[in-house]
């Protein structure tokens, strides 16, 4: 393979019995970039060459073209088992650039929530800390978080959503933005849940990267409320396309009952008055009255029978005496 090279003759290749191998970046070794609609295409070729002082050759001429293509826009969502916070994009005016979207443990934004902790468990009214950061090879760029909206699933087009940031303006009163450099956006928001049977929340943000100091860029305009004049975006203005980045899910959990509350509940249960069934009590009282009445009635009958037997015996004894005296 010593007679093969890339478009740039200074870049050599290696090989084994089955493969030809070479290592290069996207902007070296004669690589050319083309805009192909939704994709950016990077092209190069493998050529054979002869020694500079050769008079003849016994090798066929070789020319093998190859290319790689990358989508301009990518939307990636986080699932329970896979935590993804890095997003990479490529555009002709900005080359390759990316974003990271992370959840942090506190307002210092120094400790990220471990990927194994996803879905992130929060309680209602908790403060949730998040940060977005842009990376680019260009030295003078700035980040704009144009919008952030919450959805109950990882679909940015969900019909059920809640705006935290819209058109560069804060819409939720609990959102607080922390200071950072031009490529950082740190913020916090108070935890919430969607009404109904939903117990988790995803957050999708729209981000734009702009040239620093360009007043015509979207970053230069900042918050655009309804009264502001919005410009057309059909011409390049020193900025990238809008890109969507997603973080989550956040799962809302109930606050655990404290031991004091549990003890109080136990005491209340211990000292609670017994539950009385009024109907059953009335029934039992009625039944007991019936039993007592029946018992007294039977005893009365027995006493009456004894009295009758006594008088019968007495009457017979008197009759017997009378018969003896008559004889």
C-alpha cells in the first residue's frame, strides 16, 4: 500500500490483508465539504501514484472515492436506562459544534446528578438545577436558549406542554437564571407535575449559537415579547439553526411521612374511641328485652302451675276427710 495516498499527497495510508486504513479529521488531507440539504457531506479519495523518477509502471491506476455524511439537525431524548446529555451538530457556516444539558445537585453547578440516578426523583416545590453549555471550535460565539417547555413524555411535539421560557423570555415565575459566560446557561425551576395521572416531566429546550456582537442575530435580539418586531429568518444572520435538546425524565415522588407524624398517628389510633354500630346495639338491646320477657313469662307459668297443683291436692284432701266422716 505504499503506492496509495489520499487527495493530499502528504497523507499516507496503512493496510493489512483485507483493509486499507487511514486517519484524518474532517478538514485535513484534502477533505472537501458539501452542503446536501439536510446533510453535510465530507468527501475524499484514495489514489495510486508512481515514483517521481519512474519511467514505466506495471500497476493499474486506482481512484477510489469515499464520503461521510452527517445530519444537520438531530433530536435525542433520554430514556430511563440511557442518560444522554451530549448533542452534536454540523452546519456549513459553523462547522461542528455541540451542547451539553445536565442536571446539577445544587446552585453551585459543580456536581452533576449521576446518570445512574435517572429518572431524577423530585418532590413538589423542590428546586431543580440545570445547565446548558455550548462547545464550538469557533472562538467568538454565544448561546441563546430561546425556549424551554415541559412535556409529560419525551416528545417535543406533545399536545400537552407548559412553557418555562418562550421567545427568549421567562414565562414561569419560579425560573431563575444564574450568571455565566457567553456559552453557558445555568438556571433553576421549582418542581411541578402535570395534573391528572402523570407523574413525570421532560424538559425540551431550543438553542441557537450566534456570532458574538452581531446585532442582526437572534442572540442579539434576546427576549421577543408580543410587542416586539420579529425579523424573518430566511437569510443567514450569523447564527445556527434552532436545535432541540431534551433532559429528563423527572419523576415526582411523595414526601415520606416523618417519624413524629407516624408516632402521632399511632397514638391517635391507640386512644381513639371505639366505633359503635348503633343499629347492632339497638338490635341487641331489643333482643335481650325479648329474652328477659320470655323468661319471666315462663317462670310465672311455672309458679301458677305449682299453685294450682297445691290447691288441687288440698281440695282432694278435704273431700277425702268429708267422705270418711259421712260413713
